């Protein structure tokens, strides 16, 4: 069910980008349809690039800790933010690093790039990355309640610590 909602939400995002692009074009009386289509294409590419980059950064950091990185979850009931997961058990601090890496890296690179290029369009991928990272931030908040020696195991719908049963659910 979660996957269906995620697909629906993604599809509606692309439709909304196109519709708002058309409204913008009419509002500013832009008669050149190609500029609206080009804008839609650019925004769509930025969305896809941010989502792919976000998950790729998770995968790279997991790999740095020796974890295997399947490209997608096998279960249709898995949470959207578990697109990149691992069977490797990680320390609490390693898991926190994996969780926050995309938010930090994309922001640290994206904000100076946006300013240097004077590209206001960069606000979209930066905001999208921050929005996608909310699940990661939520998990970090839960993990910070535990001592640093806790080992974390990622399950399809939960995190499991080696000291307690379940510490978080989707």
C-alpha cells in the first residue's frame, strides 16, 4: 500500500509541476509553449536527479562501513525511505552518519552552487532533498535517545537495536 501511495504522490508531483508551469506561463502571458515544456523538463530532471543522488549517497556511506547495498527493497510493503538498505549491522553513530549524509552533502554542495550560479531553480532540489530527509531525521532523533554503543539493524518496517526489541516504525 505504501508503494502505491509513493508512486501516486510522485506522479502527482510531476503533474503539479506541469500545471503550475502552465499557470505561470499564462500569468506572465508567455506564449512560447516550448519554454513551459523546457521548464517542466528541467524541473522533472532536477527531481529525478535529487532522489537518485540522495539514495546513492546513502549507498556510498553504507558501503564505506562495509555494508552490502541492494538497489531496491524486495517487499512491496517497505517504506519509501528504505529504498537503499543493508543487512549490515551498524553502530548507532554509523547509522546516524548514513541517515544524515545526503542532507548534509547535497546542502553543502547545492547552496554555494545556487549562489555562485545565481540559479534560483536550485531551491527546488534543495527543498526536495530536505523534505525527503525528514524520515532520516526522524530516525536520528529516535537513535539519539540510545547510548552510542547500541548496534542498529535495519528491518523492512522497523529498526532493531541489540538492547531492545523495536525502536521505530514507519
